C-alpha cells in the first residue's frame, strides 16, 4: 500500500480500517511506513507499507475490494505509474498462481522493489518461522535486499498510526 499525493498518511490509515471491514477480512500485521523515491514513475516521494491480511474473499474479489478502496480515496488512473493518492496491490495470495489481464499472482515486480521487500520482510519477521514458507523461500536474500534499498532509496518513518 502506498501513495504520493494528498494526505497519504490519512489514506493509509483509512485503507487499513477499510480492509478490516471487508467481509471475512482482517488485518493481521502492518509494517512500518517507509518513504521511498518513485520507481519507474515521477512525482513526489511515496509513503509505502505492507499489510498482512487474512480474508475469506477470493483473490479476484479481494482485488476488486482493494480497487474500490482506492476509488474511495480519489485514486485516478490517468496514465501508467501516475502519481496517486492511494495504491493497494495484492502481492501474494497463499499458493495461488494467476496470470490474467487484471491480476497476476504473485505480483510480477514485487521481488525487484525495495519499497515492497523492506516492509514485507518486516511483516514476515513478525510471523511464526513456519508461516507462509513459500513466500519466505521466494524472498531475495538480505544482501540482494540491501542492494535494492541502497539503489532505490528508502527511509523508515515508523508505524502507520504514529504518523502525523
């Protein structure tokens, strides 16, 4: 989750609340918020975080719910990689594998982006060691993640609810 237009902190907090009221869905863990320079995009720096969500919704239904939350936060899709008020991506959905025009799982670029990997690593560290072993095994090693952090620029700001 992230954004770089408007009151992004408020949008992130509101999006987390919105996730918790989706049918059969709850937020189990949330990373710190990180400021990052845009990757393959322009505009101001982004604020990004990763939330671990458990949901009874299927991947397509969850994606539609995420897109509705984006629209509720004035997300405009004026062009690819345009600056945005809120961006909610579905990165991983258990062992689901899907490639369609609207949804690819796992997210095709997540392993190349520090703004995903750094907060995702933080969230995964809060899980039991045997939880989601496939995702943990797919993660780049610490050396590769640090190299991405260095080249892409990332700064830890703190918890979502402590931002102000």
